[in-house]
C-alpha cells in the first residue's frame, strides 16, 4: 500500500471537529471489522460526452438540490455508521461542478457518519474549466488531498472529437490552479486510440502531461460502449476506430515514455511517481470492502456485492426513506471471489501470491487455475516465480487474453 508523503492541517481539523460532535451525539455503533473505501457518485455533467456510459446527466438547480439532499440522507442512514473508512473518492459525473457549500454538505454527511484517519486519502474528480482559486482552496479546507483531472488530451482537435467542453489550455490552467492552491497529489486522466489519432500525437499528449509533472497518470484506451453516441456511430459504420496494432503501439509508447520520466507502471492503466499510487483503487484491486453512495453506486461488503438503482426518481424516493433500491445484488462464492481477485491483482505490478489467495478463500488456487497459469506462462504472458505470478510486458499488451483464460478456467 501507499505511504502518503503529505498531510494537510486544515484537512484533519475539519474532520476532527465534525467527527467529535458526531460520536457524542449518536452514541451508537455498528462497525465494519476492517477498513473500507467510500465512493460517492455525483452524476452531473454540463454536456454528455459521446463516448461516456457513466451514469451522468445535465440537471437544473432544483434537481441538483434534490439529489444532494437524497445523497446526504443516504450517507447519514448507512447501516455501517461509525466505521472507519480508509479512503474517499468523489467521482462522477463532474463533482467539480458543485459549489463549495454543496461539497461541504456531502463532506459533512460523510464525516459525521464515518471516521477517517487524519491523513486518509480524499480524492475528488474535476474537469478542466470548472474550478476557480477559491474553490480549490475550499476543497483543501474540506479535507481533499488528491485531485483527479479529466484532461483526456492536450490536443484541441482530439478534445473536439471526444466532445469535451474544454480546451487544452483550460486543462493546463486547471492543473496550475490546484498546484498553486497547495495540492501535492494530482492525477491526470488521458485517453488514447481516439478516432484519427496517430502514435505521434499520443506521444505529444504524454510529453505535455509529463512536462507538468503530475504525481499520477491514468492512461486509458478508448473503448466504445453500446448505447453511447460513439457506439451508435460505430454501428452505422461512421466511426473509424484505431486498429489493435495501433492501440498496442500507443500502449507501448505510454509504457516507455512514462518509464523514462520516472513513473512506475504499477497497474495496467496507472502510472505514478514513487509513493503516489492511488490508495483508493487498491481497495478494489485487492477485493477489499467498499461502500458506494449515490445513484448507480456499487458496494461490496462481506462477500455480498450490489449496485444501487440507476433510475433517478427511484433513487431520490429510496434515499429519502433511508433505503435505496438495488439494481443488482449477488453473493460471491469463494471460488468466484478468488478468481476475481486473481484477475484484479494480476493487473497490478505485485501480481498474485497463490498461497495468499488459497488461504484467504480456503480454496486451492493451483487446483482451479494452475493449468491456466502454466498455459499463459508457456505463451509468454505470465512470469511465474517461486513467490509470485505477474504479467509480462506481452501479458500487459494482451491482458484481455489473460482475463479470458481465467474466466474460462473459473469453476
Ligand atoms: S465529463 Fe466525464 S462523466 Fe461527464 S459525460 Fe463526459 S466523460 Fe462522462
């Protein structure tokens, strides 16, 4: 796990003030036995991007108010109140569209319901052009110590193709605003494989990002999801997509360029300076517990996984009554949970320790997946040592094949 190198006095002050009063007032406990991650979904965007299948929409002032009321109610009524959370991630949507008072309402609901370590990682997603110097200061005061900026590209032509509402210059200015405010842990999201994009243009995006010196980079290939505008255009033959060879070239450019600049490739899509890996994501990658709040948010506790409704009205009504309807729910059998954790852990540079998985799930990992591991190792996709199983460079490039093999072997 990550050791955070920075702490923010304002951050801990806000939390201690709020948490102190909450514990006294409530005097009740129903705690989870281990730390967990909290995700809060803010489903507002100024405009829908044509590739996006996240649950997000444009809203007016009163819908925004209703949602935040419902969200605060849902958080305050969590059956796991007073439990200790390890990290917070406020994502969307565009959380940076919220005013300082609106974000404070959410932060206060969280801090009165759960406890957090004073230096717990608190991340908020922001889109370029949606923040100002006072709003950056306010986020720091409220306890956010990490920001993830949805840059996607530093090339205005790519941004137009992606339907983004901001320019490259907006992204650079937004980054600088957070730096000037004192944020010491900033992630930039970038997308490669945009229709018409060349490897040289992608390299230029990476070089611009690295020149800014963010602590973290999340680099994703464009995927075309059904039901999106890009999905419709593809189905009509109107979208010319990058082929797999070009995608592979771009991914190799990403690995090599970030490596030369001192970034560690610690997960398939994630690169960080030493000590700045995303703590929140490790809860997902290690199949640890997480609680999601907001419309369509996913949770996983004690082997049970569920997703809240993605219906706006249902969510508002349910949250107001203290019980949000579920869109899906399943209990993971130990072998299935082990398979999922194996795939998630393989994405990380630490890989799998087979004996740890066998012990955790009381199932023999080798019995279930030994043949698959041998097969993938023989084909150069996995590196098998006495202590661990990890992806090779070829395995990273062909991760969907590795995933498919593990799914095939899943009991
Ligand atoms: S800003 Fe992000 S969440 Fe909103 S529509 Fe675009 S990609 Fe989706």
